[in-house]
């Protein structure tokens, strides 16, 4: 049996210190916590009662990935958003790189250059980022995605189609 347990360590004292705040949205919480650098999320994958993997990421990681998902896949389904995040996570593992290195690598994600990337991500994009960082892989080991209605790169002959979700086509290396 495989299970996933997620632990969040958050200091809400500063967020809720203002008595005029009756509630805090997930976006507000992430934004406030990122300012404090006090959020740490650990996902522990358990198989046959043994820990097989521990993943650790910060609120700023979630926010950065959510911004990319929003910029690249805002009009896509929730599954499509998680899939875009999954491609980023797959590249982190394959390239032994950081989230920032993958997202800002030259000529990789055009979304980092559009206005949506500079805006606060919506709650669905934040949730999709969390799922991708937790290991949800709706497109398996895909390392690439694109909209074939907009581009037709030469590297397509070197990859294999994994799945199409909405307007995005997801590929892995042959």
C-alpha cells in the first residue's frame, strides 16, 4: 500500500494578528507567508509502512510554479495546469536543477515573459502547483509541452507524444 502524507509548518500569528481580518484566502496566506519565508511543506511517500521519498518545498516554490502555470496554462483545464507543473518537476529531476533554473532557462517557457507571469496566481494555479510538487504526474515523464496550433519546432522528430490535454501536447524523449 502506498500513501501520501503532507505536513505543513506554518506560523499564522502574523497573518491573523490583524483583528479586522475575518478570514484569509489561500492566496493571501501564501503571499503573507512568502514575505515571512516561514512556510515549509514536506510530502512523505510511504510504501509498506516505510518512507520511500521525502519532498521539501517552500511557499515561494509554490508561488513561482503557480505563476508559470498561470502564464502557460490559464485557459486550460485543472488537469492541464497540473500537467504543466509536472513537466517542470520532471525537468528538475532529469537536469538535477532548481525550480528557478528550470523556469528561467533560456528559451524554455515563453510564459515568463508575459503579463500573466507578473500577476498573483489564482487559487486553482496555486493548487495545481502544489499537486505537481507533490508528485502528481498526469503526463508521466513528459519533459516538453506546446500548442501545435501555434508552433511546430524541429525537435518534434526527437520526442514521443505522451498525451494531449486541451490545446497542449505533452512529449517525452524517445
